[in-house]
C-alpha cells in the first residue's frame, strides 16, 4: 500500500543558466501560454531565494493542465550523468506528430535525434537538447 495517493505531476521546474535564452527557446518550441512570468526580476537582490517571486523565473501552462517552469540559477552546466534530472518528456498524439516535430525542429535549426520506436515500451520518441543541454524528449504511443 502506498504512503501517498497522488494522481500525477502538478508541475516540473528546470534550473537554467540564462532565463531569457531559455524562455525564447521554450516559447519557440512549444508556444505555451505563461501562467506566471517573473523573469524581469531575475538578478535582483533576493529574488533567487524568493518563492513569492518565482525565483525570477517563468511558469508555462501545458495543454494537459500541468505546469512547466524555468528557474534561473546562473551556475554549473547541466549534467545528466549526475544525480538529479536525466531528461524531461512531453507527450504528442501520434508518431506522425513526432515526424512533423522533427521537420519543424530542423526548419528552425534545432538539432535533434531520429524518431525512434521503442517497441517494448509501446512508444516512439524524438529527442533534442535545450540551451542548457537538458535532454527534451517528445513521446508518442505506437499503433
């Protein structure tokens, strides 16, 4: 029996080195509306410790209702080989949407991997890197 009954993620927040660069990237790639944008406060004294000021970051509203945030920290480069985040994955409806996303990323000059079927998992994926080298993955069900 689980200790906590949860119905899933409410939000995820990534730490980034340059909030404006990361905002521009995620705005271009996903175009989600912002729920909160406190990025104009980034770099002000005390903001990076202030929950009320969202640490000088931005929070996006995803189409499924969860939140995705960016928090400026301006420190070490991301490393998926260290304890913490490995990657973040967003769902799309179909493998065809993955193919369309690959074309759109190429057209925007954003490097990406191939659309790959993971038969045992019942899904296909497409991976690309954000400006901090965080792996972003798109996932679609097979079949």
